[in-house]
C-alpha cells in the first residue's frame, strides 16, 4: 500500500490569497468567510511572497495590540514560505512541519503554480505519529553528533 500524497490529502482545492497591501482585517475576514486557517500573499506579478495564518493573527497582531485595519499582511506574514510538491508524502510534509514549527505548507506544481495549501489537519493521526517518530529519531541523531 502506497502512502498518501499531499495533493490527494488537501481538504481545500482552491488557493485563498490576497495582495501584499491587503489589511490584516481583510485577511481575517477572508479566512473566516472561506473557513480556512491561512491565506497566501502574492505580489502584483503573481509571485508568492508570504503566508498569514491564524497563529500569525494571534501572536503578531492581537498580542501586540496592532490595529488590524491599519496593519498590512506584508507586515506580519511569514515571508517566502517553504513549499512542497504535489508528490510529497503526507509523512514527509508533517515531518517538515514538526521540524520547522509550522502548520501550513503551500503546494506548488512542477510548473511552479501554487495548487493549494496542505495543513496539519489534512493528515491522519497515523501519519502524524509516523512523522513524530521520525522527528524524534532526527533529534536523537543530531544530539548524538554534538
């Protein structure tokens, strides 16, 4: 039995996006409207520049008492987010998320087009457990080299 791929596991097949000058207020409203946990940020040339997540709204806006209508997404986004290909396995994607500390991965086609976002909630517990085991192995292997 082959392992699931992120392209087959993404719950949403559309790309939720805004431009760099959009406000955090707009991002929060859009994420609420479409019921998703992240929005991709593009420039006017159509290039991916960043990602804003629910966690960013909480830690980079609310916790710092920033005005969401006066704060742009470019001010709080994670710039140049890591992307994975559609043939990345779910375990590989979750391992990246665990090791790098994030919950959303844009999925980019071989042609360079963003085709969706894979989130931690798109993974089954089986893959999360397998990736956690691999992450622990990586930590132990790294610690033994120090």
